[in-house]
C-alpha cells in the first residue's frame, strides 16, 4: 500500500512520477498514483526528496546525515559530509545539487559524490532551500523559525565567491570544501 509512518516530503516529476519520503525511513516512487518502488537504505526519517529532471535519478535526504542517489530503484551513491540531519535538497540547472542541514550549512555536490562548496551560516538550523527557476537565481533559505532571501546570492555571484574563498560577513561565510580539488 503506502508508508508505515508519516509522510514528510513530496516531489513531483514528469510523466506522472511522484516521490514521497517518510518517517518510516523509506522513499516511495509513485507512477499514476500507484506505488511502483520502495527505496530503502536510510537509518532515520527521510526529510526531503528531489528528482533529477530527464535523468531518471532521485535524491533523498535524511536525519541519518546522508543523501542518497537512486537509479532505477537501486541505491547508486551515498553522499556524506553533513554533521547533522539533512533537511533540504534542490537540483541546479548545471546538474549539481544543493543540500541544507541542521549543521547550519548548505553544500553543493556534483553527481559523482564530490562536495564542491560549503556555505556556513552561524548557529541556525536550515530546514529547506529553494532557487528561483530563471537566469538570476536568488537563494531562499528557511532558517530556524523564519524565511530568509539572499538576493545578493545570485547563483553566478555565489559561485564566484565560492571559488575565491571570500567571506561575505561575520554571520555568513562561504568557503571551498576541503574535499574538493583546488581551483586551477
């Protein structure tokens, strides 16, 4: 039938695909409102799910501090790097994706599992994030009990700051992940 505990997130895709994540630690793939696959692997509730458009790939974020990449119902990769529950995911137009966590960070990942960049905010849980789907992508973050819009963080400017290891302010800093290769 369906999940055995509360549904925590949904993501709709093309051709009638729907993903649901649950406190039962699973992701379900729904096609035309029928459960077609159950994705198991997380050790804590699933807090967000995302679909790679046109790729047939799914992402899931969990309280177990991991992100998982799924392909045709099989776990393909586990992303590790957050130190607390991973709460939000968003796929970017360049085929990378962002994750946010209770560890007060936003990370940019490539599909191979490399953490490209980390944005750290001081002492605020990050519950969700979103970008505007146009050429000038401001980053929206849900911090603790309020919504913040970082209009100065248009994606191209954000990536420029990330590659230069610049700090924007005392409460918002951007740095390149020590796991990623040095810029050439």
